[in-house]
C-alpha cells in the first residue's frame, strides 16, 4: 500500500460520514476496519506504517495548540486521539493542518463545535486501533499477533530509527490567551472568550 492507496482507504471510509468524530471516531473507525479487512494482512501492516508516519508528522506544538483550543484543553493521550482525527478528515485537510493548523477554523465541523461547545470534535481515539482490529479479522489472530507482526516489520526495515524524536517546533504556553491569539488567530476567535482579550 502506498500513500495514495492509504488516503483512498481513509477517504472512502469517511465518504458516508459528516466528518464528525466526536463519537471517539467509532463510526469512521468501523468503516476503516471494514475497508482494511477487505485487503491483505500485508496491506493492513503497510497501512499502519503509513498511519504512524503521518501521525508523527502532526506531533508539533502548533498542532497541539489547535487541539487545546478545540478541545478546551488537551492531554498527551488526547493529542494522540486528535491527530488520529485529523488523519480521518482525509488528505486535503491533513495537508492543510500540516501547512497551518489555524486552517482548521475553516472546517465546518470545527465551526459547528465552536458554536455548540462540543469539545469532542476531532478526537478520534478509535481510529488509532483500526489496523489491529482489521488484522485480527483477516488473520483470526489477536492483538499480540498484530503487534508482533508490526515489530517484525520494524526490525527488518532498513534505516528505521525508533529513538529519533520529531521536531515539534517552538514550544509556547497554551494557557496564554494572547499568545494563542497571536499564533492561531482564527481558532482563538472561535474558541477563546472574547471578554478575556
């Protein structure tokens, strides 16, 4: 599976949904599991490798700040789920977020979440586990079989450096409203109390 095939799977899973992932991503995750289970064990493992790479690329302070605004706070674990939710939006939105996380202010689901005070939008925990579930369905194995298969692939991969940390960019204080308004002005306008400006 290459990156184009990866995005085709993600986008076909989300095509029948409205983009809302406030159900912990369960709806899109179920659709992803169904599509992945129609592929091979090899394809599922390749999907997970690509998912991991795309997920790590979002591990940046500015993306975390966007998650913090949208979610009304964001722990380490919640940030994992948020990044899965961004991937579930599909390639166009993923690339927009990589270019400028503040661009999420244009997404209709984010705008609706701001209006409705829905702090679960884009936090898609279930999406993190779709490859494992699909692998279990296809092989009849269990969680351990999937993780062992992934570990074996990583062990033989050339040039894999699991210890390398991603460049998160410049750290800043998410609780400093002025700083958030400076760095993510459009999201701050949606999610911060204007009375505190």
